[in-house]
């Protein structure tokens, strides 16, 4: 078997279009070589290339029409917005165009035709993607209330880099410009409940479930002190009036020995400060009914009449 013909150096090492390769003199047979894969029609990438969202977007950008941009789930994944597992793993790319343009079609593509304000589409090199605020609006028709609040909390999070951190007015202004109907009531309902203090999506989800169950509104990242003013702990959620604290503990609390040691000390400190302490984990995220009943009991013990 003869040696495989090398590709022109002008093609580079990343994705390339068949049209560009043919223009550089690459034969059609060479483009069918086993060392190349076809993530999209008319696109080639080196065989074995990682199918990450960034690489797939980079590949499709080789054939995007002028003015097209990435939106919806694809935009959310590019921005790192937390999504349900199934959507996080969805392979198809969301590609949008403005009214009057041809909607993109093809294997691995979900095409959209959207009315969009120019300020809601951002350019990064050759990639165009909906802004953080516009992406949250477009998720309104795709996510549950819990997941939409988790996404919104993420965008407002106080510890995000300043250039990536939004406030509630940014989302409200984008929603005013947004022309969608499906999901608008949900977006409007979620907007006032968002906080910049939730440190993880599960915390946000549990907060929504507690509100849906009729529990009183908690303080997010509640700082707890003794009556003498000595700091005790900062709980994920706290009902100060009823002296009830709640923490959601992800797997890192178990695998990180330093964190595990801190967790062991937290409970007796809260108890000494006469606070009732409730902890939850992944099983409670899957089914929150028991933890909600426990919280109701603790809150009632603290004087809640619900």
C-alpha cells in the first residue's frame, strides 16, 4: 500500500471544508481517507478528534452561512451555563438565522429562525453566539423552572469573573427585547427569584422545590453567629427566624478530606448555637419529599405555623 498523500500545509491541523481542500488541489479520493472524519456534510476533521462542544462548533463554523450564529443549548454549553444531563450531552448544534434567511438543516444541526437584537449576538473570532442574557431567554421554552433558576443564578453569581457576571436588570432588558412567546411566563416568574449568592445548581434547585412546597423564603448563604456575635457557619439556606439551617453537600464534601473535616465540626457548632441543622445530598435531589418533610418539622419546631 502506498504512502498516504499529505494534505497541504495551508489546510492546517484543524477542521476544514471540502470546498477549500478541493480548491487547494486535494483530490476527492484523498478526502475519503481513513485519517479523516466527517462531523458535518462538507467538513473534514482529523480522525480521532475529540467531539467536544468547542471542537464541534469550530468544525461547523467552516460552513456556516454569513449572519448565522449559535443559540439555545449550544450557546448555553459554550457559555458553561448549567443544564440537565440529557441536554448537556445532546450532540446536535443549535444554529440560528434572522428572518428572511434560510434555516440551516442537516445531520447534527437544529436550525432556528429568530428575531434578535444586534446587541444580543456576540462575535468571537469567526464564531457568533447569543449573549449570556439572550441565551437565558431562549432557554425559557426548554428548561423547567428549577433548571431555569439554576441557570439564572449561575449568570448572576457574585464570584463569576466581572466581565461574565450579569445582574437582574441585564436579564430583564434582554427579556424586554426577546420576541418569543413560549416560556415567557416562566421567565417572568423566575426572574425575581434569582440570586447572586447560590453557589451551585443543586442549591438553586432545592430552593425552588422548597418554595413550591410552601416553605417560607430562606436566606441564601445565611451567615450564622452566636448570640455573642461569634461566627459559626454560613449555611446554603437559612431560616433565621426559626433557627433552621440547610446545606446541600455534593460529592466533593465526601471526597475532599479537608472539607469533610470542616463538615464534621459544623453540625455541633450549629447545635451549640441552638440552630437546627439539616443536610441533604444527591438522593434528596432525586427525590426531595422526605427532606421537605424534615424541614417542615424543624421549622414548625422553631415556631413556623405553616
